[in-house]
């Protein structure tokens, strides 16, 4: 366990931290931030599932990237006046190389989500963007987690052209910050 002036967080296997998500309202989510050169992503998800089973916050987010060390993650620690303490993901560098992420929602049963129900009816789901991190896809190879808007739109167009019957869901999260409104055509 590591602590700051106002709060505490866990360091696991000298490769990942368990701390408050400082990008959301205090107490609503917990992040597991990992140095993927030191621990495989499957282990990060396993730790995330353990945390998910112990807490009732809305989301436990397990993520990490390559090319960063536990020291970089620890140096990205942010202490808030309200007693919450977390890791600044952008400052840690985990987004920059081989970023992987999964969101584990509270009391979410994948079998009753739209992707699970459609899978039971033999209709594939294609998830593109952050939705691929958040929603369970019974066919993992049909999930494309990413952020860049242009890449999301290009894959969406490609999948629309190649699918006869499918549920396609794409979400765009960085178009406003980078470009304002952009028009993409089929």
C-alpha cells in the first residue's frame, strides 16, 4: 500500500496500482493502472475482476500500456483535497503505446446486454471505439477499442460495407477536442 497526505492506494506486483479514478466524480470508479512490460494484460484484468467483486462503485477500469514503468505510474499520482488519490493516466504515459483497457461495470450481466442477446440469435456485434472497452462482445475479434475519430470512422465504414447482418456500434470521443465537427461519407 502506498499513501499520500490525504489518501492511500495499492501497488500490486510492483507493476500496477489500484486507486480512485480522478477523471470522474470522486468515489464513482476505481482504476487499475498497469505497466504492461512488467505484467500481462490478462493479469491486470484478473486483478480488475477481483476488485470488481469487492466494491460497489459503478466502474472498475483495468488498463495499461507498454513503454512505461511502475515509477512513471507512481510519479503520476494526484492527491485531491477531498481525500481521494489516484493516478493521472495521461501523465503516466499508459495511453501512448499498446494501450489496452476493459471497463467492468457494477452488476453487469453480459448475457442480457444487447450483444449477448444478439449472439444468442446468431447476429454478430461489431463494437468500435471506447464502446469496445465497455461492452462485452461474445466475439472478441469483432471488438476494436480505439480513440482516434478518423480510425473509428474508417473501421465503421469498412465494417458497414462487409457485413450483411450485424449490430454495429461505434462511439467517437475525441472529435470535438481535435477537429470540431468533421464529415465522413460512405
